[in-house]
C-alpha cells in the first residue's frame, strides 16, 4: 500500500487530505503526508484503496475535475484552433464557460462535439470573421472574456525535396522530413492546403527544368544584385510579389563528407561509385541489369549486399532517386559516380524530373555551374532569374508546410520559407497577408476586446529572427501589445501534472484598462515531483501483441540507425525512461511510434497504446476521440495537454480576480 501511495504526487496527497478533512498536512513533506494518511482510521476517514486503485492510476492524469473551483468569475471563452479539445477540456475543468471551439479539421471537430455541449465549428478562420461568428454562434450576445489559440502556397505538382528524394507537394506526408536552407533535414510540424483565389506568380529561373508557380505572398531566399554598385547584397527573404529580375534565387549545397557503410561493408573504393553511377545511367534497372553490372565490375562483395544497396535507388526507371548517403559522400566519390552515370549517353533523353534535380545537386557539390546562369558562394548556389509572370486564378488548391526549427524547405532546387500565420519566420511585416492565421487571431481580439488571451506556440518561435536580425517574437508582441499587457512564458507541461516533457511558448495578455500586469504561471510540481511515465502505462499483460515491434521492425531500427549515421542525421527511435515523463508525443506518432517506445528488453519493444497516449496528454480515459487509428493519434499529438490548459485557466482566473 505504501508503494501505491508513493505513486501519487504531493499535490494529489494534499488534495485527498482536503477532500477527507484530514488535518495537519501543511507543514509535512510527501513521506510524512503518506504516514499521516496511513495513520487515519480507513473506515472512518478515507478509503486508501480508492486513491490508488489501478484503474485510476493517477487522479492528476485521468480525472480532471479534482481541484476545488472557488473562482467567483464566470469567464466566457472562444477556443480558436481547438483541435479535438485539449485546451477546452482544461479550461472547462478550471470553471470557464466555452462558447465555441473552432478548427478547420473536420475529424477533430467530430471528436470535439462528442465531448462538449457547446458549439464545435468546422470552419477556416479566414472565412469566419468575428462578426460572422458573433451573428451565427453567439446569438445570446455573450461577452467574450478570453480568447485562446495555438495558430498557405504552392500548386499541386510542385517538386519538394524530402529525406527520400523529390516528391510532389500534394503527396508529402507529415512523417517525412524536408531539407531546409541550413542543409539539415527537419520534421514537418503540419501540412497545409487551402482554396486560393488571387494572383499566381510564375517564376522562370536559370538552370531549372520547370517553372515555379506560387501565391504572391510566398517568401524566397534571394540575393539582390545592386547594379549601381556592381555587387550582390546579403541574402534576404522576399515575397514572390516583390521579386525583380535583379534577385538571384538561392539553393543550399551539401558539404558533408561521409563514407557510407552497409552491414560492415564500406563503400570506400572509387570503382564502387563508378559502378553505382553506371547503374543509374542504364535504361533498365531490373535484377538482370544488376547481375550484369556486378559481373562487369567483378565485385568481391556478395551479391545480396549489392542488391540491397541498389534498391536504395528505387524500383523502376521512372522513380529513380539518388539517396542522401550519395549526396553526403566525399567529392572524389561523387565525381566517380557522375563519371559512371555519363558512361552511356542514353540517360540524357528520358530521365525523370526528380532525377534531374537530384543530379543537379551533385553537380553543384562538384562546383559545376556556368557563370552566365549563376554563381556559387559560401556553400550556396545563386541562380539568375529569367522572367516573372503572373496570372489571376479562381478556386485552385495550394499547398504549404510548417517545418520545425528552420522554417524553410526546398522547391525544385530553390529555397523557400514557411508561409504560415503562427509559426512565423523570415522577413516580417505584420500587415503581410502571409501572417493570415495570426492576423485572424488578432481580429478576434480586436473585435471582442476580451479581458485576456492565451496564445500557444512551439518553443522555437523565441529564437526565430528575420535576416534584418529582428526577433520574430518581438514583431508578434508589437501587434499584441497595442491594447494588452503581455508576458511570454517558456513552460514545461510536466511542471503542470502532465506526464510528458512537452515544452511550449505561452503568451498571456491582459487588457490594459484593467491595470493588471500578467505574471508567469508557477510550476505545480518540482522537477523531482514530475509524474513518471510508468505511472500511466498499462500493465505488460494488458498489452495486445500487435503493439510489439516485429523482428523485422527491430532489424529495421538497427538498419535505420546505421543509415542515419551514414546520412549524418540523428537517430529517431527513443526509448522511454520509466522514471521520467514521456518524450513529446507528435502528430506523426501513428506511423511507427519511434518517438516514444516502451523497452522491456532488446527483443521486447512496443509502441504506446491509444489509451496511454491519451493519458500522456492528460486526457481522461473516457474522453472520446473519433476516427481511424491514424486520425486519433494525430488529434492527440496536435492537442494541448488538458492539465496544462487547466492550470493556465486557473492562472487567468486568479489573475483577473
């Protein structure tokens, strides 16, 4: 029994003392409170079994209405970008009245409506201005006291560079990584698409195989040629509508120098690379072609290893790729690869557009570019513009991404930036329409004049800067601080009874006429009191065998680890420390679960169940999340942790009282 009591945090134990009228706990530490509870007559005072029974595990995680609600305020809230309702759940438990939640994802809104009696609105905020919202969904004309929210650009067919080669923008999955302007592959935070009516810009760029077509607000990484001083300016981000024929487009060059290794076989000989290039240059890449090439070059390595290596290049002539470990190789080996590729001149006519861009990247690494189409400097290629045209269109679908950390990606060997409202980066103008989602948030604040707002974002927003060295967070605050006293907080959800080390930037604003200066919410738990993930996991014997990784998957992890080393990337699989909170659960967890695995032994490794994922995000066990397994996990990963939202709500109430 003592062990079960130890699973509870000090905060839980104090709460149970309050609920059962147990006195004398205020000056005691956690161990002393446990002894105090044990010393009470169980039948008269408290059922200890009820506190620690296994189906509850942790009241702080599974049950959300556990703290006394003594607030005298009845705050009305609108939850923008509500998802499946994590923030709304927390604020409701804190005693607030949610008027409505709004989100563009229909599947998340289906879940939202299952758990609340108020409105769950499936709508694009750009099409639901606050005036329209007030007319349709706030018919009682309730005063809105709090607004919360945690807030795109190329046409289909646009080629985007992923960690597995170039793909059409509309086919890219959230589980993939994109190459950025820093030369690193970063995770996709979210995928974006919208119906667009307006001006499309058609950019014809030297040494490109197709034109780039995008919306007017999309930023490109360029260097402007100053013809008066006959020199190039420093790089900057510039919107498509502002581009001129003096702006040269940038592309990063791979400067890695890594010799790849496959199952202890090291590709460290020039003839290996010449042979692989020859293989790519062949018209037919069937098994008989591999056998023929291996016979020609009389390789001493067993054929099975070579078959696996050649599979890395694709399965048919129309979808050939050049894997990242080729791009990461030393220049002398890439040179041999190109020599092998050009052995037969047949390759020139019929290769795919994707392969053309991949080969072009190799030529850039070798330093090949004609001076009449551009130049290479400081590990970047700068392409000369040819023409800029524009066309007015109606109701076409355009696509974009929000990319972690670097906030950029590569389109047809050209660097472009996020074009997203909340995770803002690059050259900034608060009036710029590329900030549309952020500005929709501001529109709701300006219209309703709430007493307060809470804006949630990734921690990386604090380090983002424009090329003029302006902090993006300062630009955001310039807008939000016009009528609100604001504070920016860096908070760990694990400090607020969430068994997950999810770190977020929280901006709290209090209307200036209230004469209240907002403060940062104080942690509920100390580092040593954070809830360990073992407290919310199911017993091993309750886990269906389908959650365990197969032998093939275990081998895949080992191979992926080696491939990551070859590519110069970090390895993604993470094993949970049972005595600490979980790693952050991302929306992409549905794919393989490698972001947070439970490891019993080297041969017993499993993914988290949906119930465990809900608990890690502090959803109640009975919280309804609809959809396929993939849909459910994505909703959980995108949500604000309920307990985190609860304590943010309590903090707002205490601030305003």
